[in-house]
C-alpha cells in the first residue's frame, strides 16, 4: 500500500483526487510507455468481476466468445472509407518484422470490424448460417494524445461484440438488445444510472449507420460514455463481400452490428461513487465485499480472536460473500481500518476478545453510518442484507446527483451559464452540424445523445432560432 499521504480533496483538484485514488488504492500505475498503464491486481480484479457478469449476460443472449488477431493488414483498414478516415490518425503501424521490411504494413487493431468482416465472409454461405453472434475479450491500441489512467489510455482492455444478420430488422433488434444489456449491467452491478439514446452523425462510430450509447454523469458534472452499440448496416459487408444465399436462392449481403465497453468503466465507478477518504465500490463489483479485522492487545488473545475470525470468514463465504481476513500483526487496527477504507471495501467486520466472549461482532459500512453489533451466528445474513442496502444507496445517491444536475436551457445565453455549472443540459437543436460545432467550439460541450423517448423538440433551436428538430442532451465530457 502507498504511503499515508492524504488524498487530494475533490473540491480542491478533482483530477488530482482521481489520480490519487487510482495510485494509492493500488488499482493501476503508469508504465514506461507513454499513454499506457499497468493494471495492478486490485484494479484487474474489478475488471475480472466486470468481465464475469457481462460474459454471463452475453452468453444468455446467445453469443459465443472467439479471438481474432492483434495485427490487421493495412489494406483491410482502407476497404471501408469512413472507417479508415475515422481511425487512421489513431493507428499504430508495424512496418518491420524479423529484421526485415514487411511487404504490407500491419496495423495494431484499434477495433476489429475489418478482420472480423473478412472472416465472416469465409464462414457464411447461407441464411441458415445466420445469425452469427460473436464476442471478443481483448486489448486494442489507439494513439491517444491526452491520456488518463483507465479513462483514456493508448492501450486498453475491452470486449467487442460482432454479429451478422439476415435482415436489417434483425440487426436493429440486436443493436437495441445489447444496449439494453449494457444499461442493465451499469445500473444493477455498478450502481450507475445512465441515460440512453442516439449519437449525432458527427459523434457516431466511423463506418456505422447509427450509434446508440449509454451516458453517465460523474460527480464533477462531466459526462462519461459508458458503452456503445452500432448499427453497421451493410457497409462492412460490402467492403468484405460478406454475401450469403438467401431464402429465394439469390445472393445477398449481410447486415452487421458491433458493440463494446472497456476498462473505462473502472474510471466511471471511481468518479461516480468515491469520496475524499478514497475508493468506494458497489458491493456487487467489489473484489472483497467484506474485510474482517481481528483485534487483540495481548499475545494470549490473538489465537482465539483469529480463530473466531476464520470461523466467521467460512460462514460468510458460505453465504456467497467474498471475504478477506486481515490478521497481519505488524499493523495496528486503526491503520488497517484506514487502509481498507481507502481501498473501498464495502463492509468491515471487527472482532475482539470481548466480542468473542459475548458471541458477537461489529459491522461498519464504508459509506457511513454507525457501527452495528450483531450476534456472530446472525452475521452472515445481516452482512448480506447490509451489502444490498449499500448497493441500493449508492445507486440512489448517483441518481439524485444526476437529477439535481440535469437542467433545461431555453436560450443559448442561458445554456452558456448553465454549462459552467456542469451536468446534463437539455436544449432544442436544429439538427445541423453547423450549430453542433458552434456549441462545441464555444463551450467545449458536446451532444451526448438524443435520449430515447425524450428527443422531441419543444421549441426553436437555442443557437440558430430555426425550428428545433431534436431535444438534445449536452454536457462536457471525458
């Protein structure tokens, strides 16, 4: 664990606070390669929990995992015009291998639509082969200029789903289904309330007909895109000749989708829930849901207290909880309390000699509240209930923050004032790239999405005064 220097307060320096938590809670660290990061075991354990739950959800919706190469022929990236235009500035290119110049440069994947399109063309012969539902857990590389641990790094970990369908209607159903999976995961597991909707043309994925997304609001009033689902139409099918024999015996192009979330979700958890004492983790995603701290003063007290702690550990594990017993004898209880608070463990259990004699233990929530004494026999059931209460409370607090920081702007002048306060700002927009770019250039705010069920305009465009086409949700974003 890092030294005991206090964490920067959010109100003083939000960026410094975030960095302090990542480093001092030992989630990640800087690597010698600029823009890349090292995942420390605690940070990677959170990602493993994210993977496990999402992987279950993907398989329940019929998807299978596969793996595709890291290196992609440069010619593949150039087959889809919008795709290469969007990703070329971010690509890293391998020109030499084995000490010799390569016949064709290879791009380190920024995403895998091209290589997967090539393989789909080999695998699909008939409509009977469809739908093809594939997911890949992997790393990608995008040459970012301004990086921040977990949120935006040159190399990052993610999953990317890729599917092929017989009809556009089926592909659209897939796009919506997977966005729904992401929304449910964010809210149920990460305690992260999100809005969902469509991206504007300028913000959509390079090569897609349409991009849908989920967006969350962080404590500093900035938005964070937490997942995207893309309707790729037939663009990649045309580029890679992904054809099949249809029901009428003729040849036709497939309809494809892609969708993904990344390790920036760890950054979202930090910024949505944590406080000036350190990391706060939703129990359902925490590597350790409970830490047991045995307390003793005399040597003869250590053994019975530690033995009782181990019995309690077994009982809690039997309840399906992840538990760690901190019986290190080189640190005092106060040091351990501070350490586990910094690391965001949702629930602490304290047990000392008097507790052993009385057959009880003490529960302390990471997120506040008084200490609670409970019988050891009833501790597993009570601990499970408290963890659910913590999960619900974190979601409620994040939702309350979002609702308190979601406002409507009737004029551009009003918008400029509100955007300085942060949060989501809803305003009428005429649908033109001209006004969208004007807002971005003058205020650094972007249209996060055209929200599902809330995008019908209520009046003229706040910028141009022309008839509004959408009620758009704006924010400054990471």
